[in-house]
C-alpha cells in the first residue's frame, strides 16, 4: 500500500485505541512544556534549592525543639512584661 502521512497514521492509531479501550487521557490543565535557556533553568534550580534548604532547616528546628521539649516564648524586656512589676503610685 501507499505510505500513510503522519496525520493519517495518528488518526488510525487513535481510532484503534478508541476501539479497544474506554480509557481517555485526562485533560491538560497546565500549559505544555516550554523550552528554557540554561540561565533560566539554573536560576529556577537555585531558587528551588534555597526554598528546599529553608524548609529542611525549619523542619529540623521543629523536630529538635520537640525532642528537647523546648517552648518558644516571646521576650519583651521593655514591653508588657516589665509593666507588670512596676508599682502603681498615686500622685495625690
């Protein structure tokens, strides 16, 4: 037979898949892949690495605090806490 064009071959394969299965590909919710320059790719990788390391640091600090049973409290030497200990004097 005559060779099929790629479009005809794709339609034939799609029709064959429709005949043998009811499964369908999910709709594409995101934009298709896009080519990035090396500089853009490196910048994204560095940004992702920094975010990952920051998250790992927070998680490690949280686990350490839980293991040592440390409670983090606010410390305000000049704030409300110092006001509690002052004597109230009447000017009269």
